[in-house]
C-alpha cells in the first residue's frame, strides 16, 4: 500500500490544473460534464484520497465511481503539458481502494467480476462451449506457438444480454445482486445462460478467420479449447493487484504446461496485459507475446477495392509503445479513412465501462460511432472484440480479420 501511495502522490503532484485533459476525456461529456467523471476531476480526487487517509492507512472518502468509470484509454496523457496520466491515477486509486477492503470502498460490480474470475478463471463462470468456434479445425497437439484467445471474443456475446437484464432490475437491485454475487460467485453463472446468438456467430467467425490467416501464413500452432483460461484483464484493470498476482501466476503455469514458447494473442487488451503487466507480477515470466498480425506477410495481401473507416483500439495507439501493424496491413487491403480523433488523439469506444457503467459506455460509443459513420466509408473496421461489441450498430462494423482474409485470398 505504501508504494501505491507514493506512486499516486508522485503522479497527482505534477498536475497544474490547466484542464487540457478535459478536452479529450470521453467520460466527461458522456456523464453530462460531471467533474468527478472527467480526467482532471480524477486527479483532484486522487489528491483528496491521499489527504483522506486515516491513521490506519485506509481512505475515508467514497470515491469508487469516479475512478472505476475511467476507461484507461490514456487520451488525457497525450494533451497534458505536465505529463499527468489520469488513467494511472485512476488505476492506482482503484488499487488503493481495493486493498483497503472497507465497506463501500469497492464497486459491487467490480467485486462480482473479480470473485467469479478467481473462482472459475472466467468472469462469467463458464468454460464449456467457449472453444466451440474451433469446431472442425485442426491444431497441433503441441507446438512452440499457442493461439491464445483469452476468451475475449467469446465473452462479448454475453455483455448485451447482461446489461439488458441489469436495466430491467434497476440500479439499486443490480448493485444488490452484484454484491450478493461477489460473496456467492456461483450466482453470476445465471447470466451466462443468456447471449446474442447472431453476434456469437459473428465473433466465432472472426476467430476462425484469424486461425485461417495464421494457417495461410504457414504458422503451426496449438489451442487449449475449453480449457483456455481468461487472462485476468478485469482483475488487473480494476485494481485488485493482490488477486492479480495470484491469478496471473496460475494462468502462466497453464500456458507453460502447453509447451509453447510464443503466445499468439488476438485482442489488444490481452496483448497489452501479457506484454506489460505479466512480466511485473509473474516471477520468471519468459514467454514471447505477439499479436497475430505480427505473423502475417503483408506482401501476400491484395486490395479488396473497399474503402473503410478504421477505429484504432486505445490499447494499441495510446500506449507509450504504439502498435500500428493492423493499420499497416489494412492499408494494403483497402483504402483506409481515419476519423479526426485518431492516433494519439484517438477517442475510446467506451467498451471498458460496459459492465460497470453501461449507460456511460453507451453514450461514449454512440459519439464514436457517429464520428466513424460520418466518414461515409463502405464499412467500419476495428481490431478489438470489445470495440467491435460496443460499436456494432446498424450492422456496419466488422472485425479486421475478415477483410484481411478476403485480401489474402484475392
């Protein structure tokens, strides 16, 4: 806890209260310009959190909604003249609140997600059927390459139904049920019986496209099927660092047991987590982590003749080590048009808030979709299942894998 407090003090101490961060923070306008759901407000609250620590080292303020609503997109960092990252402030503050273990200091939905993941190695407590997308495909029994979906594409088919159920219950009942599920994780499995069948088919096809792209690139790889664990993204992002240390070590042992030396990820969140968080929390982490587009031969792509609007995932373009390989390949396969808010000015889709603040997430996604649709392209493309889920409106949004496969066959 002391180290977290020191890091938070260092980060918020740089703030000069200029307000530039508020011009790019997606949650601020979506919240009706609620100061505490904006970047500068979170930095101010970070300072107040430090000031509110009691003699036992526990916070007195109830600040969780402000910090948990942060999307961790890091857009604020790109415009801050003092180099303050409100996303880091939020993550450190969430970690302090989670570590305090005080009544009211944790968000009930966050606690529910973490409890279910720790018990079942999956946020919804499911495994059976998550590997069904690969039915009929052949994989190596043992290979130095492991295709690791992390369940991310598969889980997106459930989020819409979960939020619809939550809307029917109302906020008070929803929070009560989430608090119950955090104590009795098996309750979360009730929601796992409901999913969007059509969207599941679309997501499954995206994974099949990725597998075929790799096969056409001559990559030999294995796959864990229904035994594949969720990587623990939510546990880390929500600030449950003690739990993440334990959980990530378990996932690492499972990955090592496959005999693979290289992990092929298929979504930006898992790619970022395994490359940047796992080495810090897993002793002796020695696996190579790549994104599947790293292994594709750009020279084999032919133009499809399509013009597309591309939504860049925040975890690719707004991190220190920006990753642009998907965009490079997309430009070989089509005429790419980017919205004004792209690159280091990218606007988040709102996806990371979908399970905890669905209304906020919906407003952010509507704004982003409007920007992308205004480009007037044939279709909107992204390289992230969370972005795909949150932006899927009017049937115009698709996964990059389909277009790349079309270009490789052309």
